[in-house]
């Protein structure tokens, strides 16, 4: 039986790594993709998430192709975009950005678009988009100030991390919780399986 291809996760996100590990997958290599994530003019949140995931996978695929050891590997990439209507919220790095995001999300619904992409050694690039609807409770200024003080929001799309303290803000979620965290697990497993990766290989030993 042919050996399984190695797996490259094109991300530095500890959340995406933890989600992969949750379903028994341990990437052989972590290779964050360095691309420009600036939205294009009139680009929709949905289109942005798909484009960035595919560009991340393609960029790391190009690097892998230059290495004899990595040429046969699969590349897995993802991107998450938080939006209110057509308005794309930033990956907050500054306190003012995070405050603006929280103020906008307070007491209303928003959408989280997470795209996952897999690039194979034969040049194929497949992707899948998952849309999740999330509603926040109405946030008091104290809620927002305390959350900002935690620093948890830094670098997070929409200025919050649902798997952390901000989980206490969510009153409704329709869709995929892991997709909001950063990686839709059903779609990821399906894409990897279609690319010939043995997703369930480690399951028997995990139960031992």
C-alpha cells in the first residue's frame, strides 16, 4: 500500500492546528503563507475568504514544489472573514479597531465566512466555503472595555475569539462552530479525503 502524502498546514494559527489535532490529524510541516490579505475594491466577504484561502494554498504549494522532500505533500490552507452585510471587518491589531468591531457587532447578527483549500502535488486546487451566522448580545461599555483589556482580540477577524472569553457574548450561532474558530472540520476532512489523505488513519490508536 502506498504511503500517505505528508501534510503541510499553511498557517501559523494555533487554533487551526488544535482543530486538526481534534480530528486526529497532525501536520508534518507548518508553513505560514505570506500573502497580501487586502480586500480588492468591491470584493464581497465571501469572495475574499475563498480567494485568500486559495492564494495561501497556492503560495505554499509553490514553495513545496521547490523542495524535493515536500514536492509530494498536500497543502492545507484556510481563511476567515467576519462581515456585517457587505462590510468586511478587519483582523484587529489596534485597540481602536477592536472597539469599533465590538461596537458594530453588539446586539446584532453577523456572518463568518471561512474557506478551506487543499493544493495537491499534481497541481489541483480545491476549496470549500462555509458560512456561519452569529449573533452577539448587546454589549455594555464595561463588557467591551474588559474584553479589550484581555488582549484576546488581537489579530482576530472581527476583533474577537469565539473559543475564548468572547464566547460569553454569543447568544445564537447557526452553522459551523469550528469554522468560526478558524477551520470547518467536515469540509476539511472531505477535501483531504478527496485528495487521497487517510484522515481516519490515527483514529484506532487514539481510542487505545
